[in-house]
C-alpha cells in the first residue's frame, strides 16, 4: 500500500478551516458551513493525489484541537495498535 492510498486528515483552527476565503464565508461574514476548498489541506490533497478529510474547527483552541484528534482517532484505535 503506497502513501497515496492513505487519507490525509487535518486538524486545526480557522487557518486550516479556511475562514475568510471566498468559498468559506457566509453573507454575514461568519464561517461557512463547510471547510474551504481553497485552504491548504485541499491544496495539499490535490498536489499529492490524496483524499482529504479536513476535520478542523474554526476558532478552536489547542485544547479543542487535541480533543478533536483524540475523538477522531478513537474508532480507529484497534486498527493502529501494535502488540
């Protein structure tokens, strides 16, 4: 299995979410409903031919980002544990 067969999962704040980019703003200036396709995760996915799951949350703190990573990874824990 090559690296292109993996999914690129990103976590982060407004920068990773793409807040402020043209495809990620509501009319009132608030966050759009989905992450921007112009943000760096989508660009990196396009350059590497990888599927992207941008799990970032606009306005999140480091603590919230850490919790998101842990919560995201829990269902996969049995698949990545080494014995």
